[in-house]
C-alpha cells in the first residue's frame, strides 16, 4: 500500500511538472516578444500535421538509420574494448588516457573534421554517433570490470577458480548494471550526435526539417521537429532505465 502511494505521488509530481513547463511555454509563446517562439498549442498542432502528411515519419527513416548502425557498433566494439581495458593492464595503460580526453573534449567541434575526411554521406553520420557515444560506453564497461569487488576475486582464487570463471561468473555479472547504464547514456549521446550531424554535415532527416522550417520562418513546424526528437529520446531512455531496473537488482545498480 505504501509503495503504491509513493508511485502515485511520484506520477502526480511528474504530471504537475509537465503541466507547469508546457503551461509556461504556452504563456511565453503568446507573449508578444518574439515571433520565432510559438505557443505550445501551435507546436502540437504542427506536430500532428507533420505526422499526418508523412513528413515526420519520412524524416525519421533517415535519422534512425545512422543512429541504429552507430549504436550497434558502439554496443559491440565499445563494450568489448571496455571489458578488455578492465582485464588487461597493457590495454588500460595504452587506451585509458585517450578515452578520458575524448570524454572531456568538445566532440561537436570534431564533426566538421569528420565531414572533411568522409564527406556528407551515411558514413560521416554514423561516425558522428560513434564519436559521441563510444567514450561513455567504453568507460562504463571499463569501470564495471575494474571496480569488481576484490574480495570476490580473492575468494574465487582461494577455491582454485580459473581466470575464465573469474571473468564469466564474477566480473561480468558484477559489471552488467554499469555496462547497461553505459549503453543508456551512450544512446543519449548518440541522439545528440545524430542531430548535430544532420544540422552540420548534411540536411537530412530531423535536422533537415529543423533547418528548412527555420529558413522559411515556419516556427511551429521547427519546434515540432525539435519536440519530436526530444520526446523520442526521453521515452527511449526512460524505457531503457525501467528495463535496467527490472534486470538488475538495486544492490548491483548501487541504488
């Protein structure tokens, strides 16, 4: 009963926050300050119109393709490389400074360099996603392995456990929650990467809608495109967070 009350209270506060934000957006849009900031109601109408005429679904066909390819590459290579860093001191010493720099660097500034080298095609957009998402995924995978409880490893060795058993029965299960969290955070960076790529590399997908409607002063449509990608990212990340909570118990997640 108490748990249900807590859930109901949390949902109520979330709804209140949405109503407050969208209400302030509506008021700010109707205040005669800037024609470039439409009310929330006009943005929703534009979103429905763009969905009905097919322009928004067609744009997502272009946007989601490089995002999906980039995240699959990061999920396979990034997790594998991060686990390798956690297991091998040689790989750690060689790679850790590079990924620390990549995490701290303003990666958006590298996008024009990618365009200069690889052009404006699909490859450049996939690389933009990888460049932003990979450091987070690699570092989380590395930390998950590196921060395995030493007492568990010592216990395994005391019972003559093999290195293979240490990795597959202790390290990977212990690191699973942090690796999954890295994928979730990497996906968030991937959304940022694909939008930046479509705005700076080639005008396709959601980036094309934002650029086009901005250039012709169709501001409700422009904000509708922005709202759609923000909503998609938020819903996807929320779904992954709920999945993470179901797969990994609180003591493993550290929450």
